[in-house]
C-alpha cells in the first residue's frame, strides 16, 4: 500500500466520522424537545407593555427569562414596546 493511499483512507475515515457525528447531532436536535422554561425563581419580573401596530391590541408582559425579552408577535408583526412601566 502506498503512503498516499494510507493518507486518503485516513482522510476518508475522518470525513466519515465527521458526517456520522453531525448526522447524530442533527438527529438529536430533531428529536429532543424544546428546553423546558426555567423555574419561576429564574424568571425575571418585568413590566412591559406592547402594542400591536396592526390591530392596536395591547398586552402587558409580567414575566420573562431576562429583562430584555424579544417582543411578542401579533398579526404576524412584532409588537411595539409602548413604554416600560417602573413601579
Ligand atoms: Zn394584532
């Protein structure tokens, strides 16, 4: 067996192993459910008001995983932050 053949065999094995791992990883990401929300103790109390710019509905957000959560969506649009309420 020539040296270059050995290199190519090793190369092929490395690629095979890589594809195998990424394949397993992708399968995992498909099968594992979404991570559970953190326990209530880790949630932050927030007081934010959002308004839907399409239909005008407003809602108040009182709990979020962090202090700057992504805006909720309504009418397929991201809702606008009206004003943070500091109490
Ligand atoms: Zn709306």
